[in-house]
C-alpha cells in the first residue's frame, strides 16, 4: 500500500510538472503575440517640435485691391481675409502650382490687362476662377476666365461644336476685360466689378438695391461671392511675397512660356492629326496650344481666318525654354 502511495505521489508530481511547463509555454506565447510597445524616440519628438510648426498668420495693416482700400479695421473683413489666407497658405500643393503657373501665364495676361485699361490686380482673379486651367464648371462656365456661353457670345467670342473661343487664352482674356470695364462703369468700383464677375451684374445689382449699399465690404452676399474678393486678396498677398508665407520655388522648378509661332488658316482642315504632322508636331501638342479647336477637323464654311499657335521646333525640351522670348509669325495654307 505504501508503495502504491509513493507511485501515485510521483505520478501526481509529474502531472504537476507537465501542467506547469504548459502554463509557462502558454504565457510566453501570449506575451509574444501582444503588440510591442516601442519606447518613444525622444530625438524624433524633439526634432518634430523644433521643425514642424503651424502658425497663425499676421494680417497686413494696409491693403488694397485695384487701388481701392480694403477696410482692415473692420473685424468682419479681418476674419474673412484671415480665413482665405489660412486656406491658401496651408493648402500648399495648390498654392505652389499657382506660383508656377503664374510665372508662365501672367506676363501675357498683364500685357492684355494694361492694353485694355484694367488694373493689374485682376490677374489674381483668374487664379481664383480657374487656377489658370481650362476648367469647366457645373454651370457650364468654361476656360481660364470661366465664361458662360451667353456672356462669351455677347463679347464677340465664337462658340460652337468646332470652335469655342472661351478656351482661347488671348481672346477670352480680352472678353473678360470688356465685361469688367462694363461692370466698373455700372458700379463705379473695381472691387464691385470683380464681385459681379462671380455673381453676375444683375445678381449684384439686386443686392445693392435690396440692401441700399454699394460697398462690397458692407454687403451681405451668398457664401461664394462673400468669400470671393478675400480669396483674390489672399492669393495676391501670397504671390507677391511667397517667401513670407513659407513658399520656396526655385527658378528651374517654375513653368515658363513656350516659344511659338503663328499659322494663319482661312480654309477647312480635314484632319488636324495630318495638319499637325505637316508642321512637325503631333495632335496632342496642337490641341495643347489651341484648346479652342474642339474637334479633329475644321469645316470653316465662312472661310474665316484663324490663328493657330505652333511650338517652335525643339522647344518641347524644357532646357531650351528658359530665358527664350523670341516671337515670330508665319502664314501656312492647309
């Protein structure tokens, strides 16, 4: 009996030993399966705190648009400008593209504005409208100046399935200038003329009559138009002094005008792909420089003369573009 008792005790110890081993293994497995908690890298945290910061922006004391004073002492004006300045400063990718595109397109816009007697500040309006892209809005406004079909036709632009001059850089800019001159004559203010470009002259005049107020900064307008001038002002402030807002773009990173020459066409064009090859370019480049040509052919029943821009030979190469300003004109018959 004593022997049996010893055997039983030994067996019990063995089972206890096996159970203990199993528990230890299970515990090790459990610990290893848990997500590891890594110690905080104090060097990284310190560098983060030193190098990454988001600042509130200092607003200017004095500001103007088209030589018209912005009332910076008004709290509502300051808050509205602050909002747009923050949005455009911290939406960095968009604003860097503004800076790059402005370098490419502003010289031509500035020349047209000057010729038409429009204040230079209106070059910032086109960025607020379209980001200097040939955009199409939900309401059907088209091109860098976002012209509606009716407005475009009112100001002499051709709009049909083959030709849409709202996409024509020079002609659409000239049409926008004429609209702004008429709006300035109507409202007596360039700021109000700019606001009417967004909401329409009729829509703005309705609010002038309803509120018995002719100053943009004193008008209660819809959200888009109420923010519109402030967005233009924010873009102006940043592009005039990009370094002050943390934007640093090297000269070699800018976009530049591509040297081109003009081809006069007063007949039909059966196929623009063939037309492009005759001029030693491709269909893609032809449409890039002439987005107002809306189809792959041109009927031209009225034998109207059109001016088509063609990039100069070799100037698809970026290295040849910088610093080049020559402008030639030739005539080519299809």
